[in-house]
């Protein structure tokens, strides 16, 4: 049952009880945390705290919004409401980056405690009520060996409710951290993951990016290709929440190249469609590629390789069903 909102009015410009507000003793399932104090009552919106946390991480409301898959005004309004409600300035702008103030740093530390507690609470409740459920993210890049292994395990364990989600790398890792996924199959390069004692990484093998082009393209005659050779050829790139896009963007930036990108695709199937028609070239990991009558996959030089594997919450791995599935995938997925 949801905890009722206390009737005592919230005091405007409440600077004094900030430490009390963050010392949360209980929270409701409605997405808010309530705490009674002598100064009044404070209602914390968990969503606002998550938006605040994302801005702290990325130093930008735009980048935070992209990572959270929401609009930028939603993030800006959440930060504004937090500052107005508690009478604090949480950020200052330094050039194009938002920097935490001293009050903001204190707010961040306590907010992180609350969010960790909420995530742990939600995870434990879900585990108690759904021990036979497994929530798994799979990569949306056409990996047939992954799909075959996952479906084979599912068919051999009809007693389990295995729920599959097609998530890009950034989205999968974010949902794993919030307890919405038990484990994910994704790129697990250390450079792309924050060190965490809560996460277990299991490498499965190395994958390399290739340029995929229509067989009638002038680039199709090359045995290997440097991104400098692509020139002004039209390209389809995946959206920013795909790890491969970050790798390619960094490579272009270091070489001082402005690629001719005509589309940022949300689905790998869209990229392949544009390549097959001959509208553009694209990039795909080698393990995702299979030669067809209309498409050729060309190795990049220097190689752009990443580690593909399993990323799992240690608390989820304690579930014997999750552990059994992970062990099965380790044996059957060939990278």
C-alpha cells in the first residue's frame, strides 16, 4: 500500500534540513520517498533523482536525456524543480559543461545512497516474487549464434519464464544497473563500463568492426579499408547509444574526418537495408556479418576490435537458474 503524502506543508527555500531529507528511513512504491522533519515534510521524486544523477555523470542535460531516452526539457525541468524545492544551486555552467557546486556534491552523495537503496529493494522484491523469471538483454545486431543458444536453452527449460529484450549497449547496461535485467550479452570493453563491485564480466571472445558496402560500390573492390579511404561516401551510422558508434566517432575525430552521414539508424536491419539498396555504406561487427548476393563486408585497418561477452549483476548470478543459463551460453556461443 502506498504511503500517504504527509499533510504538513513543505517549506519554501528549505536549506536547513537537506541532511535530514537525505537520511531516508522508508520509501513507497509510488516512486517517491517521504521523510517527516521538524521543518515540515519533503517528498522526493525518484525519477528526478535519476535525472539529476545522469546530469552529474554526463555534465550535460542533452547527453543525460539521450542516455535516459527522454527529452532534454524533461531533464532540465527536473533539475530546476529540485533546485527550487530545496533552495539550492546544484550546478554551475563552465563553458558547455555543468559542474556540481559544493551543495550539489553533497546532494549527489546522498541521492546516490537513496537510489542504490531503492534499486536493491526493487531487485530483492522481484527476486522473491519471480524466482523462475530471467530477464536478459540481447544485442540488436543480428547475431544468429546468440539467438540460437538463447532459444535452445529456453526450449530445454519450459519451467522458466525467460524474457528477452533487444537493447543497445548503453540502454542494456543502464537497465542492468537498475535491476531491470539479470544479465546482458553485449560489448564489455573496460573503457565503456564503470568499475563496479556489483557487476561480473564474462568475456566470450573478440569481435572486429567491418565496413559493409553494396557489391556495386567502388569500395567493394578493396580487400581491406582504412576509414580515410571512405572519403565522402554516404554512410549510415547507428545511434549514439550503440558502442560501435562511439568507437567510430572517436576514430573520425582523431583523423580530422567529417564523415558524410545520411542517417543515424535505430535498428541494424535499417542499416543493412540502406546498404543492400546501395544508398550508403555502414559498419558491423565481423561476427554479425554474412556475405550475401548484394553486400560485401570489408575488414578495417587498423582493426577496431572489442570484447563481446556477458555482463551480470552478482546478486542476480546468485539465482541458480540465472547461473545455469550463463554457463550454458558460455559453452554454446562461439565468437
